[in-house]
C-alpha cells in the first residue's frame, strides 16, 4: 500500500480555494489548513487579511488578500476577476463571514435584523452565485462549503439571537437548494454547522460577557468548546475529491449539543433570568 494514500485522498494540490472572512478566527484557521493540503488561497475580507497571508506564506503556501464585501455584488465580481487574473482558476469556496447580535426581538432594530441576514445569508448567496458563474463559464469542477451553525437547527439559550438563528437556518436550506440547482454543473454545495467554537471573539470578555460564557459552560456535553481546527477535517473532506458523491449535506459539529436538549431544559429551569443583551458579536458558531 502506498504510504501517501491518505495524502492523495484528501489532497487539494492544484486547486484554488476562496475563503470569505479569512482574516481572523475560524476563517484564518480554515485558510491555513486548506493551504497545508496544497490549495492556493484567496481571501475575501472587508478589512484585509495580511496576517493570514503571512502565516500561509511562512509555511510555503500561496495566498491572495482581496478587499471585498460579500454583500455587494459588484465588489464580489471584482474579487472573482482578481482571482482569475492571479490564479487563473477557482475550485473551492468556503463561505465563512458572519455576524451575530445577542438582542431580544424588542431590543434589536430592524436594521440590525437586516444586517445580520444580509451578511450571514445574502452574502453567502452572492458569493456562491458569482463563484458558480466562474466555475460554469470555465468548466471548472467545484466544491462549495457554507459555514452555517447549530443555531440553524436549535434555538440557543439563554441569549436571544433570532436574526442569527434565522440566517443560519436559511444558509442550510439555501445550500440544499443550490446543490440541486447545480448538480448537473459539476458543482457540489454542502454546509458545516459548528457548535460553540473557542476563538478570541467567543471567549474574550470584550466580545462576550463572562456571565454568558458561564451560562454556556454547563451545557456542553463534552465540557468544552470546539477548537477551530476540529472543524477543518470535515471541511477538507468536503473540498476534496473523496467527497465526490456528497452534495446537499449539512455536517453538524457541535460535540453532541443538539443531542442533549432535555438536559439543557433542566438547566434552564434552574437558572435565574439574566439580561444577555449584547452588542454585535462578529464570529461564526
């Protein structure tokens, strides 16, 4: 048996991968892991991803930093043109950019509702659509992975986040719809639904109140959050040729959080009501 069997099975050599929101957190880890599998990386972000590019290049990989707003069609099209100009192809898309508001329905403004859906759902739709145009026009075989959330399956507690939950449920069903729509175009579309993931923006008191983190902790069946790297095995597999028959799927990576709702309900009944109205929390989970 060849010693490099697994390497060949999950290799992304010769492929170009676009990752949105790749400047930090989960997106940065995804970029780095895809590059380690051989892919050349393009990154869409609003504020730049210079640190991610340096990390990838320090390990011998290639990365392209593109300032692009996923919610703006013109900006996304220009970004796609830049990818084709530099790399000449596009094989993989990982839609990672996202935002979350912890506010109840009466406190959150309609503008905040619209912004959350615009970034989390409409932005992913625009990037998928424009990437598909490039793939179809150039006869590229493609794989798209949309980062959804366990919040698209359940309602997180104790925080209120109706807009986020609705947007991620939309991502899951949009993924299934596009998978069917493009199945004859050699484009696979899948989603990954993470649970709580330990990034600076999910454990830093500047972003999340310590009381809220303390309320989450007893609800984790595995007694911890996921590491960003623990999402990447599924993402790499979905991007690789070994997942060639997988499309329209959603992979839930939540440490059995969805399996423990009865335990959660018992915990909630014992908990004292607390106000967890927070400002914007820009991370995916």
